[in-house]
C-alpha cells in the first residue's frame, strides 16, 4: 500500500488527550493522511468545551483520508466511553486507552500507518483495567514483539535517551550492565543518523555523583557497567564520551557540545528535559519497527475537560513523527 499516513491515539478519555488532539489538528492539519484512534463523540465534546468548531467523522480505515484535511477522522475500536467522567481515574478509561494503542499498533505493523503519535494515558487506570504495563513504551514493545526498546526525550537543543526508565532506582542500578548500555548507545546513534545527523556526538552519564570520581563515590559502577560499553562503541568509530558527571553534562549538551545524552535512569534524564518546558518536550520510542512519538506530559486530570490544555507538546510530537518518516511538517 503506497499510503503515507499517521495515527494519533486519543489516550485516556478522562484526561486532556481528546482536547489536545482536536486543538492540534484544528490548528495545524498534518500534510499526510491522519487518523485518530479514539472516540468521535468524546473528541466532539472536548472541542465544544474548548470552544473550537471542528468536524469529526467516523471512519474504519485511513485509505480515503485526504492529506491536510480540516476534518478530523476517527477510528473507534468500539470501547464504550460515555460513562467516563473527565478528570477521574477509571478502569474503563484505562481499557479504552489500551485498546486505542493496540489498534494503532496493529495498523502500524500491517504497514497502514507509518507512525503513531500518542496522547497521554494514566498508569493507575491502565492497571485498574488489568493491563499491568509501566506505560506506552512497554506496551508498544509487547504489541510489536520487540524484545528491547529505548525511550528518547527531545526538547529544544537537548536529546536524552535512557538506559532504564520505569523502575525503582535500586532496580535500575542493578539492571544497568555493559551490554544494555552499549545497545542503548547504538539505538540512539541509529536514531540520530535517521534524523539526518551524519556524525552524532554522544555523551554518557555516570551513575554516581561526579561519575564516581575515580572510585571515590559508589562501588565502581562506572568502571564495571559503563566504561566497557563506551570502549566498544568507540572502537567501532562512534563519537562517544563517558562516563561523565551528569550535573554538568546536560549544560554542555544544551550548549551544543553533544547531540545526545545517554541517561542511566528515569529522573536523571527526565528532570533536565522537563525543566526546559513540558509544552516543548517530545517522547520517542527507539527500536520499534515503526515510528512512535508522544507528548511529554500526563493526563492532567486536574484540568481535563476545562478547555484550557496546551496542545503544543502534541504539535511537536506530530512534527517530529513527520520528520522521522521523511515528511516536512506543515
């Protein structure tokens, strides 16, 4: 099928996902066929609350959707959402978000969609529905049969890929080992090559303060877990430095010294990116057989349904997805 199309999952119906989706597509319709996997009536309700005039049409396939269409086309997997209240955690909301992502993944694996862009889901609701995954990243790996993926966050002048993500700090340190670090570096390198960076400059964070300071802090984790991976990548010609102290590395990367930072655990990488602004952050899953980008914020139940959510992060995620499939954003 010679069709260029992206899918946008609506996320948890109780969150800000429906609102940011209608706002983003109303403001800047993508220049490729675009289908929302979600619930059409919930999208219409979000538009009414945000005082936006849009047309939402239900479809069963993206084959007849015109690129750049001002009409929002919605594919509904048939999950009932009419009794889901905005701003409240529910098993029904978690089930809906799960089914939207499952449907989008199937379309991507079938080659119908080139990229998936995801609005936020709520982990508590997801678990209440019986789907025990830490989040989108792990579900997408499950749906696509991918044994290992990495989370990359992008913000203006800063890219961060994570060796570990949604596990406790003690578990993260235990899980970090040279093979995992090396594979993460290489996935990040490949992603930047696809994005058009010919010679990516990569910097790797240490685990301990001051990257262990030659064994002064920690129990030799940098030497045991990180240095062998960096050495193997450098031997293959990758431009990699590390392990380096995380407290200064992010400043250097944002200054332009590096194209990518490899963070060892969730908060080490997420904190600097989110300081730069949730509205500009994009989450990318690296290693899947299709492109996946996402907003870098949650369901924001405190403002859901109030018409005041900011769509900028979703616009950034759509734009990044388009670039990764070779399309210039509109």
